C-alpha cells in the first residue's frame, strides 16, 4: 500500500491534500523522501515560526521531554508561569493568560470570558459578539459560528450557538452595537480571508469607541501574533489596548499551544474554564524557546531586515507580473499577491510546488506567503527565483 492509499483508507478525508512526503527540514527548506528540496514560504500555515530543525527549539523540547512532559493543571507548572510572564512582558499589556492547545480553543476561551463579563458586569445581561465578514476564528461549533463566512455555517452542523453577527466593515460595527452587545471580535490582518490588513486609524477609533461604550475588544492574533507582523503582537503595531487577545499558531514553533490573555483577570474563577493538556511542560517549554530565538532577533534589528528584504522581493514580482496580479496585500511576513482570478491563484500554487516552492492560498484569489520569521536571505532569493519559474508560463 502506498502512503497515499494508506492515508485515504485510514485517515478521514477532511483535507484536499497534496501527497508529497516530506521527511526532514532545515531552516526554511524541506526535503521529500526522494531528497528533493523545497523552499517553505508557508511555515505550516504560520506555525513554524523558527523554521524546521531549529537547534534551540529541538533541544528545549528534548530536554523537557526527558524531565517532565505533562502533569495536570492541578499542579503549578514552572515553564507555564514563565511563558505567561514572558508573553505579558513582551506584549506590554497588564494581562493574565490561560493556555489552551489551538487557535479555536483560545477563541473559545475569549468568548467564555466575554460572556461571563457580560453576565456579571451589567444589570442587564449582555452576550452578543460582533465579528466581521471574511473573518476566520476556528472550526469548533462556536468559533465556526463566530467566523464571518456564510459558507462555513452549513446546516450539516446546526444548530449553532446564538449571539453572533457579522458586519461588512469596521464602519458598520458602530451601528450594529445594541444593548446586548458584549464584545467585538476581529483580526487586525484577516489571514484566511485574504491577507487583508485594516487601517490603523480605523482600528484605533473603534478601540476608543468600544472602551467608551464599555464593550470588550477581542483581537484574534492566532495568525498575526508572535512577530508575524514585525511587532510581537499586531495590537502593538496598531497601538491599541485590547481587552482580550488570543494566540496560537507561531507560539510553539509547531508544538500545539494556544493562549487567551486578558486585562480582566478577575472574570474567570476556579472551575470556570480548563484544559487537560493546556500549558503543559512540553508546550510551554517550546514556547519559551521560540521566544528566546525570536525576541533577540527583534531587538537587534535582524527581523526588521528580513521583513524589508522579503517585502522588496515581493514588490518586484508584483510589478513585473502585473498581468497576473491585481495588487500586493498584507504586512510583515504575512503577505499576499491578489491574483487576477481564482484559476490563476490555483495554477500558481500548483506550479510552485512543482518548482520546489510551498505557498498558500487565502480568500478567493490570493496567493499567500507566511514564511518562518527566521528565513534567510538566501532562502528568500531562492524562493522567489522558483516563484518566477512557476508563474513564467502563465
Ligand atoms: C488558524 C486560525 C484560527 C484557528 O486556529 P486552530 O489552531 O486551527 O484552531 C483562528 N483564528 C485565526 C485568525 C487563524 O488564523
């Protein structure tokens, strides 16, 4: 039986999968079973923030695994407390953190905090959460309902929880607020929806308005967090102070971890929320190692250099191939090229893989780039050279 046959027989077929069998990686280069190399501009959908085979991360995981992988949350967990402190200090926000295992789960935690806040802080209960069209917040029943894409709300999984509504744009959020609204949940750069950043001023005005109205601002930083935009959090880049922030993807460098942080530290009390695995020794030791790699790169300016270099390269191809692309979108190392059509988008992704380059799709017609934060200039050069080969024939 081939690997493809094995997968098709024993794994539930919920993904439209490619069957290249990757067996190892180094930095932003992956190798398949035949020894062929691929430049990785996807980093596992923004997860492998420090690349593949990172020595510091691998050593931290290995050392921790030899000591303790897991003890329940009924005991204090030293790397968990350390990681919480580290995240809080890097963010600059006075917040407390709850650790989970994924982005959806972090958002579930955020919604629970908001709901309890709405139940306990007002005379009349508030429970409604406003999100935006083209957003993505996860695949659990609640977070898929919070996701502002009607195609996700199929009857197959109904009924969904009440209290979620979607607005076309930030301006529409103001009028959608009513006396039952407890929170607004947004991504600052919509990732899955098409790598679309919002205007800084628009977000700052919304944040100010929500604060005045006593409505919580929840920022889903599952994709934008952990230096993806060039700052530790996109909230730092936008210079806002959210009530609740969620993290996941890049935080563990590939080890599953999610986090919800809030300045309303008193809302949840013992018994309100929990997770068996959340914040265990292994995942939080990994998180600490990831931050040990990335924080110095931020401080010494190498991260800003990488961002600029990637950005210049992207601009070059975008201008050179105006026949294929409408425009360049995104910021930091969360970038996209809006293709002229979904067909062009599909062909580019397919051709790129044939040329030994992994890129992603987003939205209807965006080719998405989410490289590791540690990607080298050589890998960027090689990746774009392969990208040009992939699109030359189109
Ligand atoms: C990926 C993503 C999620 C879901 O994260 P999972 O770990 O797959 O549950 C939620 N929100 C945003 C913005 C994401 O990009």
